[in-house]
C-alpha cells in the first residue's frame, strides 16, 4: 500500500495538492546545500506518472483527501502547501513515534519533547507539534481528519497517543487552515491518517542504546487487520509499547564537565567586561551546600565569604572571578545551575487503537474507532536554592565563632545563601491516560452528493505526584530557631505564616549550618508530597455534505458544507498545600471550566480554465467558517486560494486566509501563581512595597487570537527529468490579540496614567495601599513570522548506468526571515536566535533536512542529515561580532554567536524473507553518527539549548519487522 502511495506523491505535489513547504527567495543557494544533505518522507515519482494522480485516490484511505481542504475529490489540487510524511519514513530512520520525525522537519520547532521539557506539573515527556515556532497551542492535531481530545488544559495533543505502527501517513498543512478545520490551525495542521484496510499482521520490535550506555529504549508494536461478513466489514487493531530510560543529569556526559554558564555584570565596561558573560567553569558564588555568609552590606566584613562545613565550622570560600551570583574559574562551590536537573526525561507508554468499518448497504456505511493510551514519566527538578536567609544572633545552631564576630561587629543578624543539596531531590512523576471513542455514518445522497456524520467523546486523565518537595512555610519556621525557657532548641515562631499558609504543627528546628547537619526529624518536617489531578473532556458532533452541483466548461464545481458542535471541559484538583502555593516548585492549582462552540462552514472549488494556451488549468478555492464561542462570541474565518498551471509540469499557487485560535481552558480559568514582588505605588509617592500578585489569572473575557496568512509558491516537475519534483513557497503570518500577561508594574502604571480599563486588575488603585494585583491573561501581543519553504524530491533507477538498484532523494528546507514578538514596549525578531535566553526560544534562520536512500534487491541503505546554521545567542544583545559593540553597553555580551549543527543518521534494512505472503526484515540505525556535542548556549538550568541540540549523543538501534 505504501509503494502505491509513494509513486503518486510527487505527482500530487506537481498537481498542487498543496504538498510541501517551499521558499520563494534564496532558492538556489540552499538547493546546492540540501542536495548534499538528505531527508526522508514518502514522496517519489516514477516515469509515466500522471501529474493529476492523487494519493487520496490510492488504496482504501481515499476518503481522507488533502488535509488543506474539506473537498473530497480525487485529483483535487489545493492551493495551500501540504507536506506528507509516510510510515516508511519512520521505518527508514528507526524512530519510534511520529513526533520525533516531525521535529526533524524544518518547519517544526521541538519546544516540548522528552529532551526539551523539564516541567514538573504539565506532563514531562509529552511530544507536542509546534509549527513555525508560534507555540504548540497554535498547531492543530487531527486523527483521520477529526479532532483529538487534548492532553492538557492548554489544548495541545500528545503525539505519543497514536501507535506509530497504526499510522499510514501524516499530512502537514504548513499554512493557516481555520476555515477548513476551525480554531488552533493558525500555524497549520498535523493530520495523522491511520491504516484502516490493513490485511494480515505487522509486527515491529526494536532496542536502542546510546554510546554512554543510557537512553535505552525497548519498543514493540503489533497491528492486525482482516475483512469479515463477506467483505462488508473490516477491522484493524494495533498496540504499541515503548520504554525509554532517558538520560540523567549533567554528570552523564564528558563535555558537560566544561560547566558553561552565563553571568550578569552590573558594571559593564569595567575592566573590559561586558554586561553578560558566557564562559566555562561557571559556578555559584552565593550558594553552597552548607551555606555561605554573603557579601551583603548588613554582614560584618570579618564574616563575609565564610562557608559552613558539615561539622558546623567555617572556612573561607575560595572565589573565582565573581559577577553577582556566579563566578568563573577555580572555586570551592562546584555547584552549577544544572546540578540535579535531568537532561532527557524517561518515558514509558503503551497505546492501542481499534478501527471498525462496515458497509450496511451500497448507500450507507458506518465506522467506529476506539483508542486508549497511557504514558508515565519521572523527572528530576533540582534542589531548592535560598539567596537571602536571615539568621539572627540567638540561633542556637550558629557556630560560636560566628556569634562572637557578630557581637564584635554589633549586628543582630546576618544573611546567608544556601543550595539545599542535603534535601531530597524533587521528583515529579506524571501519568497520563487517554480514552477516545468515535462513531459515525456516511453515505450517498446521489451519484454526485455524499454525506457523513459522527460523534466523538474523549477523556484525558493527567495525574502528577510531586515528591520530596520543600514546604516553604515549614522551612521558614524551622530554620529560625531559638532556645526556650528550659534550654531546648525550638522554632521561634512555630505558627509562622508564609504566603497566607501557616507552618504545620510540630515544628522541628532545622540546622542550616553545614551540609547534612539537620536531624532526620527536621528533614521530614520540611519535605512533603503534593499532587495535581486533571481531567480534560471533549465532545464533538459533526455533519459534512460534499457534492458537485453543476459544471462549468472547465469542469465540475465541487462544494462542501456542514456544521460542528464541540464542548471542552476541564477540572484540576490538587492538595491543599499546592493549592496555596506552599511548595517550593510545582504547585498545581485547581481549575474548573468549560466552553462550547457551534460552527458552520462552506467550501467551493471552481475550475476557471482548462487546456488553453497558458492555461492548462486554473482553479479557485474559497472557504468560510463562522464559529460562535459560548464565552468569546462569534468569529469569522475565511480562505481564498488560486492554482494555475500555465504549462505541463509547472504549477503556481497562492492563498490568503483569516485564521483564529480561541483561548484555552488555562487562559480562561486559571487561578494563576502567587508571589509578593516589590511594586511601586504611584499614588503613594512611588513607595515600593512587597505586594501580593497573582500572575496568569484566567480571563473569561478573552477574545480569539486572529491571524492573517499569505502563502504563494511554485511547484515544478520537469518533463525532461522524470522523477524530479521541486517546490518553493513563501509564507507570511501576522497575528494580533495574542494572549499574554502585561506585567505587574505595567498594569499599575497604565491604570495610574488614565487607562481605566486596567484599573480593575489593581485592587486598591488610587489609594496609598495596593492590596492585590491580578496580572491576568489579556489580548495584548502580536506575532509575525515570514519565510520560505523549499522541497526537492528525486527518484531514479540506476539501470541506465548499468548499475543495480535505484536512488531516492528528498530534501526539505526552511528559511525564516522573521519571528517577531510585539508587546507594549518593543518588537523583537528572534529569527536566528539559538538560545533559550530569558525564557524565550528563537529559531534558526536556515534549517535543512534531507534523506538519500539506495535500494537494491532486499537491501536498502539510508543516510539522513539534519542541519541548522549558526546564529546569535540573544538577538537583543550586542557582541564583538556585531556592529557597534562596546563592553560598556547595557546589552553587551562577550560572544553573541552560537554554532549550528549537522546531525547525521545512517540506517540499513535487509529483507531476510520476502514473498507475496510475508516479509521478515532486519534493520538498524545509528543516529548522531559523529557524536556531535551541543554548542554552549547556557540558560538558568542547562548549558545548552535542549530544543535544538541533541544531548544524547551517538545512539544505536537494532530491530526486526514482520509482515504476514
């Protein structure tokens, strides 16, 4: 079945089925590069193939026609680019899920994957699709053209939910598609298309291991299908199990011993040092495992820089070259920002899917589909850090020498910093269970009219247990110790309130002077376990009608129209301490909310010309949708596209669309996170006080985000070079009303300046006392991205060269001109930023992925290369490589360049048995063949960018596939 599909794919590209992502400018140079690199994907043409051939017309999955459109017409040539990834691509690369393969595609940014995500409470180990770097919540994921229940209250779908062995192909719409599919399709759509007519049995088992002996993975998949009831029915079932052990902390790789970090210099220009400094051997200067007396003005000079040893005595701390809280070079800390942080999350998951199709008559058919998936991941999230612990002179644990020095200096308290590595490491374990059922009917109204309807219910249950978490109210009470009237060491204030939460009864004093000095009882008192439990539900009911009401002289006019009802519900419960934000990290908070949307849509394809000089074909495609959201009101989306084939083998296409993303459950109903930062009150002589602030508060008045998307490009399949197809497409997406938070002080300042719409978020506005600021989600920002996508496919036999076998090549490339975030004060273009600086992630300007395969008889050899070019550490900084650099600039940095990378993967397949009835295939791959280490691009947690670079290293996979 795949072979038939492959032979039609490039022709479908040429037919402007909307396949592929392309680039209108700078096409020649990257093509020279991509020809030397290679990508997979099932897309190869053969001699004699008709340019109107359609993958949708091949095989039993023909009802799933180009994802860019709702029109079901064989040979339909869509104006919106679509890239197709086949099951064979997973096989050739030895990958275990479609998410890993999508993240190799240049248009995707792997912003949440097991190697990039270290979340405590939102599902570490999930794999979300993020097209264009616009955020995974702006890429819609479908299964067989239908929505899937989200895996989180933020609306995304974990790509691990569908067994890879059940996926026939994935169609990726790399442009706005809200008119066809509704909300969230701003950056595009990923449509996972299942094997629904599988006959026989398929099995796949493999094992992987890195050269370091970790990242071990066992994968087993089984799928089987058969017809029944004299061919009226067909059933397919599949199951998959994956167990990946992940990679531990920074000590697991030799290159991490360089301990790269970034320091902030408060006096840029002094001694030639800039404002930001990146370098190796970067350690904490204000944190030690046993505590360090800080260089604070309130501390006596005789005590500054003393660190506490395990027995409570002190010794001078050996400082390196110090900048604020960090230092470079030799020192006695040895503690880095990434101490205790896991590098790749271990994930264990299993999933199953059952599909049943049945023809009740020639006019009516039905189907039912049931899916179940469970995944589990255990993360490590480092140790608590305290940068300003106040210690009073009467603390009985205080060493006598320190107390004497305080008395001599006539101070009653000192300030210390401490890295609490004697506490257990925080360990979140997340479990996600998803069930989904769909049932529907389809039929014929007449020879030219068809209908289909379905109802779907999905439920995701996400549970996270966060173990060994520090309870801040208990900690703050326990570390402030005194002696009572009987000489016993007790807590000074056993009922101390922190953030509105009182310390628990039975306070046990905690000795913070020296690592391991605290008693087991004290350790138990300050550590606790929390949990978060979230249930997300989705109901969908839809009716679609398609047909050809009449014809023009150029061909039949095709239409599709219908309606859809969808309801999303979510509820999160948590323990009392998490709900009150009492733990040091994590703190899942209760959420409860729902919304529904009623939608109607219509689409039309009108052939305008055919078989005329300069007009081999010309078609207009237009679509519109009206969506009425129960909370945010009605919104209209639309698309207009045109495809023009002036001569055989050349097709031009273009679209203009309005797309939307409705706010998700978290943005609508979240309680936010609580803190007490310094807030300046302009109504009280600009007095700054610690003020209660809730950040990320849900806002039921949010409006849908809106985007205007433009794409145009050309697809070429030269008649003189059979098997070659080339496409270039330009894209431009402009978003407004993007959901974000304004910032605490900005809310206060704007209210004070007379923008009264912001005063509702400032409790106490206009008075001398601001009692609360609700930093709520608002429609404030803008996003813009534009660039070019390129695709090249070629397949040819070597027989004309008197050589055996055939060669196939496929290359995808994306050039990003702009990825700009527009807020209230600035517009920052992060195209070319290769770090995760300040919590923001950019994208490389050039990303190229290619695959070259050689097949002869039962043997196939594949080489794949994934490349992205070098870029800047932070586009807002100025380094020596940039014009106008001076170390005295407030935004100067010692180096603003981050190296790119090229990752090579090789694989081989050999058919041990191949016959009409069965195939037994042995395969193996080596990924990151040259063991390429990540480039230094340090953040607050790691020394590299886990979104772009591979932290695992060379990895070996060996497996066997059976088809019978």
